C-alpha cells in the first residue's frame, strides 16, 4: 500500500474511534442494557416526520413516568428506559424473525417543556408536550421497510427538569386508527 493510503486509513480509523459509543447499564434508569452515546452535542434532527398512528393520553400522576410505558401491541421489546432526565441517545437491536413489521415507540414525560424524539434509521421524529404536575404519554407506530434495522433513538428535552421514560418494541400494525 502507498503511504498516502496508509495515512488515509489511519485518519479514518481515528475518526471512527472518536465517534464510538460506550455500553452502559444504569440501575436507576434501565431494565435493559443499552448503548448510550458519549457525544454531548445536540443530535441532527431528521428531515421528515412520517405519518404515524398516535395514541395520546394525559395522566394526573407525574410518578407514572417512573416506569417505561407498556406498549399496546408489541411482540418484543427492543429498548426500555425507566425515568430519566435530560438528553440521551440509545441504540437498539435489529428485528428478529417474527417480531412484526411495525416499530412501536412509547414515551411519557412530566415537567414543563417539550421532548423531541428522533429515530435515525427511519429519518423520523416527533414531539411530546410535557406539563408540570401531570404526565403526558404518546405511542407512535411506524410501518416502513427500515423498521427491521438496528438503529438509534435520540431524546432531546427542552429543560433539564423534564423527567421521561421510553419503550421501543416491534409488533403488528394496529387495525384501528389510534388517533380517534
């Protein structure tokens, strides 16, 4: 190999090492080991938000964000994150045979502000309004070819006082419109 090629490979390897993630398990926030991003910068927001079936509900108990939401039609759970504060990014595994053709994302939050959820392999995102003194929840269903891939999800909270929890699973597409 030429010296130019070796230098290019060395620089590429260094760039890859700088963007690696560290595997963490937090006793207070996760039931499932996940990979958490070591980068602290705000993630790039996806360009498009596909239409998704949404089920929104408001609870009066802000403690409901302590546990990750239960997913209504999930056959498998790819990621579960109990009560967390601030921004975070997580990886989740690709679908296994029989998991279904729909990615299900459930999020709950409490505190004043907004929560932005970005699903990178789908180039999709959605927001959830969070309120003081009560929890707000949403469950979105995505049915696209990309849902079977391993991916990352980024959560960006508009305030460090927002508490949130998250569950991601796979299952079948709902047969009824959850928005009504």
